[in-house]
């Protein structure tokens, strides 16, 4: 049996899904709460990535992805589409370090 596993691969995507229709209001009104929640969600994402790749081993010398690409090592697609409404300074202050850590985690 072949199983396809897709990670919900970003803190902001997970956070916006958990908050409902208006997550961006909190970015302006309560950035400290968003920073705390995003940090926790990021820890859960990293844990999920680690668990996933402890079970899913390379096949044919690498990993396929649900989006149709192949990579020689573990890979996810960071989906930061929820940030299209976020000011660059907010991204820098609240989310950038988490995105960079996820990329480093999967790097060589």
C-alpha cells in the first residue's frame, strides 16, 4: 500500500487555519500573542517533519513530493500564502526566523 503524506508546511498557514476568517487582525492588534503562537506552531511543525522523515525513507535515491517534484534529500514546500496580506516588517519580526529554521532543518 502506498501512502501519500502531505505536511501542512508553514506556521502561518497552520495559524491562519486555526484562527478562522480574520487572522490578520491579530497581527496588528496583538503581535506578541501571534509571536508566541507562531513559535509553538513552528515547534510542532519541526516535530512533524522529524517524525515524518523518521518513517518515510528515500526511494530511488530521494524523495518525491505531492507537488510533483523530486529531491535527493528530505523536502517540504513552505506555503506562506497567508502572508500575502502581511507587511514585510511583520514577516521579518514574527515569521522569518521560523521559515529560515525550517529551511536549514532540511538543508544539507
